[in-house]
C-alpha cells in the first residue's frame, strides 16, 4: 500500500497525539511504546486512513527468552494508540473507513522514539466536529475522571470549536480542568495567566497529580537567569504543554520574544485567564498590566480564550469582556449551578476592636485549624501581628503574604512563604494567617474553617476566600469578625455619591490608631485611588522624565525609588492618550522602556482618562464594600450567603435582562472598550508585523 501526503488535519492529530503521549517527563512504559510506534508510522509516511492495517512488529529491548511477552506489550500499546488516534480523528472531523489490505508493520525494536523527534507542528482553528467526539474518553484517559461536572463539557466544547468562553463556576466546580483538557486536545502550548505565585504552584501540583509534568511557571520566584532562559526556550520550542505566567510578564521583552516564537512555531493552543475577576478588581487599582492582556492575546495570534472565575458581578463581567476583547458569539458565558454551597456554614460577629483577638483565639481552640484572612500584611491587624499573637497563645500559626516584610530579602521571603504553604497543605491541623495572595491559591479539600479578621473588599472577595473551605463536600465554618464604631459615618463615606475628595480630607484629618475595619479598608482604598490631581501630577512627572513627547522613538525610564504600580498607571494613561506606542518593563526594578509616538499628549485627554476612574471605578469599589457591610450588620450567616447568591444571579442574568439605567451605562462604556481594543490591535499589528490572525 503506497503512502500518501497527509492532510493538515491528519498532521494536527499526530501532533496532538504526540503532545498527549509526552505530557509527562517520565512516561510509563506503555506511553513510551506508543510513542515509538507513532514515530515508526510517521517515519514510514503512513496515514490515518491506513490505521486498521497498522501492525506492531518486534519485541522492544527485551532478552530473547522474554520476546513473546514484549511482543504482547507492543501489540497492546498499538491497540491503545489506535483507539486514541481514532478518537482524535473523530474530534478533528477525519472520516475513517475500514480498509482491506496487507498489514503495515511498525517496527517496535526500541522502547521509545528518538529523543528529538516530533511530528510536524501545525496550528488549528475551529474543530466543528468536537461535539460528536467522545470527550469522556479523553477525560478518563488524561485525568482519570468518568464524568464532567455541570458546565465543564460546554466550556471545553467552546474552546475546541475555537470560540471564547467566560466560565462562571462555583469554587470547587472544576474550572482548571476546562482549559487543561481543551489545551491537551489542541496542538501547541496552553498559556495560563494566574494572579498569584501560590496559585501557580497549586496548579502545577494538580497537573503533576494527574501525571502531567510538562508544565512551567515563570514568576518572580524564579530568580536564576539561566532557569528563566530555560523556561522561555521551552515555551518558544513548544516543549511544555502548559506555561503559567502573571499578567506583568506580558510586558517583559524577553517573554514577548518567546511568545512570538511559539506563535510562529509550535503554536498557541489557547489562553486561559484564571480568576478573571482580578482583571477588573485589581487592574484598575494596583496591577495595570491586567488591562493590557488584550494586547497580549493579539501577540499570540488571538487564540481561543477562556476567562474563568467563581464570582463576578455583571459590571466585572462586562469589564473583562471589553479589555480582553472576548468575541461575543452566542453563549459566550458558561454558567454553573450558582455559588450556593450548602456545606458552608456562615457566621458573622460584630465586635469591639479589643474583643477581636480573644474571639479569634476562642474560635481556633478546638484544634481544627483553619485559614485566617487579613486585609494586609503589616500593622497591628495584619497577618504577621495576628500570627505572632496566635503563636504566643500556643497555636502554631504560619504566615503567607505577597511582598517581603521589612528587613527580609525577597529570595529569603519566597523560600519561607513556600515552606509555609507546604506545611499548610500537609499539616494534620493546618493554621495559617494570610492575605488574599494565598486566598486564590488554597486547594486543601479538608479545610474546615476560614476566619475573616476584618471586612474583605466585597461580597465576591469574601466568597472567593471563604469558598476555600469544605471543598471535600463536608461541613465547614466560615466566620467574619468585624468592627464598625460610627455606623452613620461609615455609610456616608462608603456611599458612591460622596465625593472622593471628602474621603481624602477625613482620612488625612484622623489618626489611623483609632480606625475600625471600615476606615482601615478605606485607607487601603485611597492608596490605590490617590485623587485626580495627584494622578495628573504623577503623569506630569513621567512626562518630564521622558522628555519631549513630540519626538518619536524609544526612551528608557529609570525610577527605582517610585512604586512601579504608580509609574505603570501613568504610562498606561499616556498609552491610551496616544503619546506612547508601547512600553515594557525591564528586569531591573523600576526600569521601563517606552516607545513614543511623536503625537504628544493632550492635557484634556489625560484629564478625561483619569476622571473615568473616579467617575465609575472608584465609587463602585466603595459601593461594593458598603453592600458587604450592610449584609454583615445583620449578623446572620444565612443573610450573607443569600447576598452572595443574589450577587451571582444578578451577574448571570445581566446579559439577558438589564435594567434600563445599567443598559445605558453598558452602551456608554462599550464604545470606549471597543476604542481601547481597536487601538491595542493597531499598535500590536505594527509591532508584531502584519494584521493579527483571527
């Protein structure tokens, strides 16, 4: 039987099969044999139409007396390989008809394929036959699961069809499996954006438990330049199935180069934005890089994109859609059964400041442990102080937060933080004081308690962190301990109609030593929203450092003493105003490179851009905290749970039926979002070269 040229789809099937068989750095003997047989078929030019005629020949690597047994293993490996290839053919829409003909022997003289062999790299678009494929077969083959949870199959199908998906599933609903399964069934690398190092490490551990170890996580925890370069080469060559990064990595020139090489070579299978609500909740405050992820998608050739979250209000959902440029085809949102978790028992206690320590200790004395969430790391109400208090009372509490504490080197702190996370995951009675940097990365199924020592930022933030408990389906307790001394003042300051300048005046005129939980949260709030005039002054300082804006060309900006978040916010405003074509961060702290357009910057345009944050985003942040406060004031856990469910249901129904005022707001902001994304598309096409692929 003569060999013939393979079609594009057949090449994609072989590439995907190779990716599945090499998902582990230490494959089983059966996987090695299958890879050897796949290599033999590829080297002989055999096509999938001849699949029924393939026949294993030989006894790989065995002593002559054991050849019969080895030959039997080779035959079994071929049978498993044939089944997988047939299911992949169904997925990729390749019709296989039974063929009669002489057997086509595949030499199985070696246990594995040559070290550097891989099939031809191809990229694929939509897989229209995905719905008819046996996805449960791949679910069991790759993850050992027999059935999908609600919403999972629908989301996987959307990604396989080349569509975008906004996935809203409750905590413990299996969001990660969606992009992991879809990513393994498409050729190329799956790029995953994670908000925290803890979550990256947790995702790598989860993949390893499923036998998938060809995954990399490039974060600030990787301090050695050689190790970072090795990871970037793995991305560029397509040697890894999954590549985890923080949003800030898309502003690194070295990562951009590796991403461009991967897009042009092995391809990008899809992109997943995990905990996508962080784009809206953090992007406008202190992580501006989130707002540029739409540009990052264009640099990758605009692969199918999944935005995943457990809780997101209607405004957050629309914000994510606009900034990512998600293609709003029918059924963009994939929804689960809602956030209701019957196994979680919610408790709310309003108390005086001096009582909170004693209440916390009394809750933790029953030797069940738990996670204690605090709004910040330092200060008398921060995680370090709370952990020190618990240790002084005989409770061995660990500490986890993002930035290194004063007096401790960053590398030393990262090592301490990793050890604390490991102890928490393995200890018989886990006890940890943490900020939200850990709340998104906890995946201990038997966690029996969470305690919020103070008010979180919103109902969504509370539900995300409380939802870390009881993931094994057994009962767990979730507590909120909060203090508010002047309720009338708190309601006035949190009211969205109260001018931001009035809040700044009141906070500057009072001592933080007398703050309750509301005032502490407001002080954190104004650290991100410093005021319109102050932000315009920040932009003016950056303009002065850049020099004449009417002269196009590259500039290097060195500001080691300035907080990077403030510098980047100013650069982003200049980018939106058209004064910059692009900017990226350098490895040296506080160093940025900017490309000036030569257009200059209009003061009125900059003022309009800054005013949008204080007209829409800033009051919404306070309104979200007020909504949580009102629910907590009832001191009724059932009422707080009902508020969370109601919040989720409002987000789910937003696209079907919006109140007229909300629809008007959406229409007003939609045009702005389209302008931002079209601008990003135009500058990316100039930098990357040519029009982005759709």
